[in-house]
C-alpha cells in the first residue's frame, strides 16, 4: 500500500516507522527543511505516562480564573480574534467534570503506557539513543496544600495500576541528590519510577534516518496547500504544481492539521497552545538534576538531557503567535536556579517556544475519518512525545487492517463530530 504522511514531526515519523515495518511504501511530506523543527523541536523531554492527565480536570475552571490575575501563572489567555478560540475554551470547560475526566484520563493513560512499552522495544530493536534516561520522574511540591492535593492523583494512580512512591523531603533528595541545596523549599514529592526522559529532536531525526533505511521517502521543503477529494476519497495532495498520489493519506501536521482538514469540511478542534523551554549547558554536574522533576508551583518541568538541562512548561492561548516573551524566560530561569542553584550556564540560554496541538479533552485524535482513505494522528497536546510510538503503531495497525494491540474506544474524530 502506498501511504503519504503530511508532517514530519515526532508523530508523523513514528507513524512512518511502523507503516514501513508493515511493508507499506511510505512518503512523508514536510514543509520544513528537516524532521522535528516545529513543536517536536525542544519540548520538556518527559516520556511520562504517570503524568498522562487531562488538562480538562475538575477544579480547572476555578484555577483558571485565579491564574488570570496571578504573576508567573502557568496559564495565560488573550483573545486571538477567532470564534474557534472561544468554542475551544467552552468545550474544554465542559470536559472538566469528574465523569469526562475519568474517560479522558483512561484513554490517555492506556495510549501513553503502550507508547512507553514501544520505546523499550525500539531501543532493544535498533539501539536508538537520544540523551535518554530511564530513571523515573518526580513531581515536586513546595507547599502543604500541594502535598495534600497529591492524594487525588494517588487515587487515580491506584485505580489505573500505575506504580508510584510518595516522598518526604529526604526521599526527594535521595532521588535527586542535587536537591540537597534547595531542600528548604520542598515539602514532598511523588515519584513515578517507570517514567522516562529524552530529547525528542534527536530521537525524531535519528528515527527519520532509520525510516529511510526501510525505504521511507522524506520530501522536505514541500508545503501541502491543497487536498483533492472526490466523493469520500482523497485523490491527491498538492504542493505548488506537484501532486502526490497514494492509496492512503495520514494527517500528522500537528497544529496545522485543523486548517488542512477544513478544506475537506471536517472540523477538528486542535488549538495551538503555546509553551516555552529553556535549554542550558551544565556547568556543575553534582549540582544538576539526574532525571526530570515537575515543579508543581510553576507547572514547569526540569529535565536532564545528557550534558544539558531543559526547563519547560507554561500555557498560553493566544493563537499562532511565536514571539518569545522574556518574562517567561525569567520564570524558567527562576525555577532552575531555585531548585538547582549554580548548576547551569545561564549566560548562553537557548530559549524556544512551540505550539502544542491540543484538543479540548486533552486526548489525541487517532484513527479513521469519514473520508475512506484518510486517517488522523494529531492533537497530542502536552504529551505528544510520550504518546508518539504508541499512536504510530496503533494507527499503522488500523491502516493495514490489523487488530491494534490495545483497545481504546473513542480515540478517533467521531467523538468530536458535533464541534
Ligand atoms: C513547551 C512544550 C513542552 C512540552 N513538553 C512535553 C513533554 O515533556 N512530554 C511530552 O510528551 N510532550 C511534550 N510536549 C508536547 C509535544 O512536543 C507535542 O505534542 C508533539 O511534539 C507534537 O508532535 P506533532 O508531530 O504532532 O507536531 P509537530 O512536531 O508540530 O509536527 C507537525 C509537522 O507537520 C508539518 N506541517 C504542518 N503543516 C504542513 C503542511 N501544510 N505541509 C507539510 N508539512 C506540514 C510541520 O512543519 C511539522 O513539522 C511539549 C510541547 C511544548 C510546546
């Protein structure tokens, strides 16, 4: 089967890998000059099924109002002039009920756990290295209120059978010895020992090369602007004067998937949620983190990636704006210097922003569409790095008519056909 994939981010490349393994003739079309130069470029580095939690959660509407007036708040909303932004926010708020949260959490967790298992398999199969570590991730609490709130998460982790360990400040330092320098700030932590870390850019570009060895063709610097359809079938995707024809097409264009799908009269609620990261060289190994920790106060992750530290997080709903906000950089700097003082070189910051392709229920859209030869693999929001291999394998099985190895109801677009 001939398959064209639109988008060479971590999701498109993961899909290409599994399709090629199943004998498909795959072409990936990408508007940039290489894989992984958009949202998959410098994310926070967590492969974290343990934190596979919907943003749309009970209590979020109240918190969101508080955050609107708070300095250093993890969330910022500015009207982007579109009705879609308002619809998306309303739809997200509707998902903040206990019932919807439980459904979405289960879908995310299943896919994320499956994906993590695929990372283990892939490392064994091709020995891929990407500044990765398998040491577990820790959520770090600075206040008693946050520590008390941990019970809610523990209930969900118990229900889902995810291993965890609640830590006191000494336990946190045992896990991350460099926290000895900031122990006075810590009230406790929650360790997820099965979570992993790694650099998504290195991974995606290495997997691109591995895909090429299997015969996948990557066409870079080609922006698909038009999709031709006849009845319920795509007949070609178009870039300038070039037409690309296949038996099957996969939409993996991240935040840009929605615009392309509009041409086909299919509305997918994927909104660009802006985040920031700061990558810094380590200058004192003993003072730097070994793995990832998530500072609950700022909702910022601090991740060790080889001889660098990546600090990332924040959420802004302000459309496709990619300007770098210096206040955000200062907050990221504050988190890393609070927790790991004198560990990194702040004089050479690599400051980046990216747009998470986010659905209102926080779960990706993976699966078939009303168009017979088009499937979607998009909308992975905060956890596309975590879910990439699971989504890629699941979708490859759907496309080639195999029974997927995991059963997840409602992962495809049908759950949104009203939006
Ligand atoms: C600050 C931040 C921190 C994050 N931290 C984490 C984390 O710790 N863990 C985690 O799991 N996830 C994290 N994420 C989320 C994760 O990075 C994303 O979910 C993931 O990268 C999305 O991958 P993608 O392939 O769908 O999108 P992209 O990487 O954006 O890929 C889509 C590709 O499609 C191409 N494209 C678009 N339109 C066209 C067109 N018309 N023609 C041709 N090509 C096109 C684009 O150029 C792009 O290369 C974070 C995100 C941000 C912003």
